[in-house]
């Protein structure tokens, strides 16, 4: 995703400020797509559940399960089922299974947060308060504002600090100004969370809307991805993007994009692979057809969810992974 989704840190902003005049002429990608599970192989039969394994576990973890005995595989699956059962009622519904699959497909997001967590949880209470984040990210600037007098408005800390605070408050669902792991993950990666998507749209608008009219016109749309510095002809792809703006971005044909049109552009409604896979797993494993899965039903059909040496996909993989 584009830089506006990234962590706002002092080093990044300094580098951006110093290089803004050398704006690249390469196409900038702002559109966010859900991580896709891919397409189920058309010839995958009932004895091969590789697609299901990768959807349920992730590709790398699915390889790890292929090296386990059936007993080890079922034991680990049982522990995973306990985690999927978010409300602890002993039943797994389609929504819980979908949430798990989405989390697995976005594991990189959680791994990223785990890597930086200790940099922000300064008092080691397993939460990141707004004050901790502000100190870790902007502490040097707040103590030495004179060092940043030449930073451009686009990358100035005076603009980024309140913007980060607004995003933090949106991510902080219980309003205590202290983010737990999930809240902090949504703060750092807002494009991955439904309740943060309005923030993503607003930040995109603020990035591109140079005249401050609350809309993105065609010139602003093009300027976000192409710097016309030498006065020469526009590349073919830029002319194509102008056509894209008029044909597909400006839906109401008023010459500009509002927030709804920006949402349609950067957050397209993709086919929900996770929903489809969750429904498939429930349908195939729901023995009493009540649209719910018990732990026993999942373990009874364990080889659909996870693999083991017994499935023998012909891979000699010995890489060790932490348990999900």
C-alpha cells in the first residue's frame, strides 16, 4: 500500500521532506485489495484439501502441518479451534471461521506489529498509550522543533501529529487512549480493518486535495501519481489514467471525486474469498446441518482443515514454525 498507510515516524518524514522535490514519475498505487486466497483448483478432489489447508492455516503453516503425524496435527487443530471460538460457546459459526481465515491471510500485519511493539510499549504494560506513541515517534521533534523549520507542509510534523492522534482515537475502541495489540494493529494498518476505513478515505483525500475544497479533481488525481516537470508530453499511461478518472472515478460526472467516490476507488468491493471458504468448510463438516461446527465435528473432519504426513503431498519440508 501507499506511504499514507505506513507508520508515521520521524526518520521517514525527514527523508520524505528532503526528497519531495524529486517526485518520481512512476504510477502510485493507492488501491487496496483484500489478500486473495487464490482460486480453488478445478480438479481438486475429496482426497486433496491443499486449498483448504492453505486458506485455514496460511501457506507456510500448511507446509509445517504436512510434516506432523495425524495425532500431532489433530492436537494442534484442537488448540486452534479453541482460539477460533471467539465467544467461547463451544460452537464455531461461519462468521468466526471467516474472521479466523482473514486473520491468517493477514498474518504479515500482526507479525509487523509484533516486531515494533516493544519500541512503543515503553512502560511494558502490554498497551501502547497515545503518550507513549507520541514520545517514541515525535519525541525528538517535540524537543527540537527548530531542527525542522524547513520541512515542507506535506510532510511537516505539525500536520502529521494531529493526524496520527485522530487515527489513534479511532483505533482506540474503548476510548482509554491506550491501545491493546488489536487496537494498535488497526492504528498501524487501518486499511485492514473495517472500522478504520473512513480514516483511510479521509487521509487519502487530505493527501491529494491540494486546493482544500474537500474533493479530488482530475488534475489533483494525476498530480498524485505523476510530476510533470519538464513540460514534455504526458506518457501514455497518464493519458489512460485521465480516461480512467472520467470514466470510472468520477461516478456522478461532476468533474471531481467526493469521499464516496474515493472509497469506490481505493477500497473496491472484491469477491470475498474468506466468506466463501468459511461457508465451504462449514457445509462440508456440519454433520447435523445446524450451520454450526462443534469441536468434535471439526476434529472428525480434521484432514480437510489441516494436513499431516498421512496426506503426503510429496514435499520434504522440515522448516519449523511457531504455533499459530
